[in-house]
C-alpha cells in the first residue's frame, strides 16, 4: 500500500485563525515535511473555491496555483489534486497548465479529475450547474483531450461540449505517455466506465462494502472495453485523527470542533466531523487504523490518501501515522 497526504488549504476550515500571510508558509512547510519523509508517496490538494460545510469568507487557496508552488519547492514527492473539476477550466487550457507544472516539478504531477459536484460553487463562479449527465459527458470529452494533448503535443477534438482546433501543447509533460489520470468518483454507469477506458488510477469510496462493489463494477467495465483491470490502481481517501489512545483521539476532535464552531454553526461542524470519526475513517489508535487499512488493502485498495484536519496546527498525528501505521502496511 502507498500513501498520499492532503495538505490543508482552507477548504475544510483547516486554516482557521492562521493569519493569511502565514498560511502559505504553513502549507509549504507541511509539503516540505512530506517531501523529506519517504513514507509519503504523494501530496494532494482539493479543487474548490468556497469552504465547506457552508460557504464562508475563510481562506480557500486555489488548487493549480498550489500545484505550481509545490512543484517548485519540493523535489521528490508526487503532486496531485483530488480532484480537479473538469468544467472549472477549459480542458486543453488545463492540459497546458498541467504540462507546465509537470516540467517545473521534474515530472511529478498527477491529474486527479472528476465531474464536480459543489453546486453553490458552480453558481457563484458563473458556471451554471449542468445536469449530472452533462457534467459527466464533459469529463469524458475532457480526459480524451488531455490525453491526446500530452501524447501528441497538438490536439484537435470535435465533441458535443468541447471543440479544439489544432491546439498546441508544447512542451509536453516530461512523463512518458503524459500525466497519469486519476479518475475520481464511483458513478457506476458512466464514471467507472470512463475510468475503465482512460484511467491509470481510480478513486472512490473508502467504505469497505462499497469499495468491494465499485471494484467489481469497474472490473466489469474493463472486461467490456478490453482494459486490463489489474493495471488500474484503486485508491480511496481517508479522514484521519490518530492518537496514542482513544481518549487522545477524542481530545483532538474536541479541539477541532472548538476551533471550527467559532466560524460555522455547531450543527454543520458536527455533521462534517462525523465523517472524520466514522467507522470507515482512518481515525483511532495506530493499532485500530492498521486493522482498518489492512482490511481495505485486502479488498484491493493499493493507495490510501490521508486527510488530517488538524495538520496545520499539530503535526504529531501525521508523524504518529508515518511512524507506526505506514510501516505495517507498506
């Protein structure tokens, strides 16, 4: 099993009370820590513009700006977004941005890509909010455009939603064959079929029963389209609050709640924190977390991406995970 680490960027109220001028140093230093710690294979950001569980005026730093910054400030670790919303940027423009970032990084960028879901954000930024059918159709066309642009350095595409006429994407990414595609989402009829056709990685639910079922659906699509199911790495995202004891975990969650309820209604915060302590999370003592992740590994989850909501304030949980959980699963 390999491991990625989300870097806090404000979207989940994880930079509250940190002055704006100190936020980039906090994010950068966490990235440098992960870069220097061989246990972590990759670092990740979210592609969102407004906070959850509700929109606030708290910071939410833009994903691809951060990708370029991490490309320039780190040297080893791979860089990803989980996940870029296809319709937020023209796909050939996105291919160009990602190629430049890959070159800055020395060939370490990964493209996490999905259809997008945060309706408030779409409407606030003037994108409208197309039906799920249309958002998925854009995803399908967009990944084809990016694949061709990175492979050939020039792309022409005539689709229902995107039209590209001889767009030049030079220089191409440094990685042979282009930037790896992580198709995110578990939609069974469309998303997983797109993944079967184009993905090197998938990312869907961390709930064991759901993960097992989605894996079978993906396998069925792979068989239908003639793709090697075994060649696609399956991943999942895990919320994580890890402590030396169960009491330590409870205390850490209580500190998160106290900080976030200064900005958002307690009921909304509690709903968000429930996902941090849910049975399928990677929260608990090291022994408990190892047991959970071993069960996921046995189901075929080869890659776990961890989100530690306290990361900007307290790195001890991340260090405990790297010291006691990762060696038991790597």
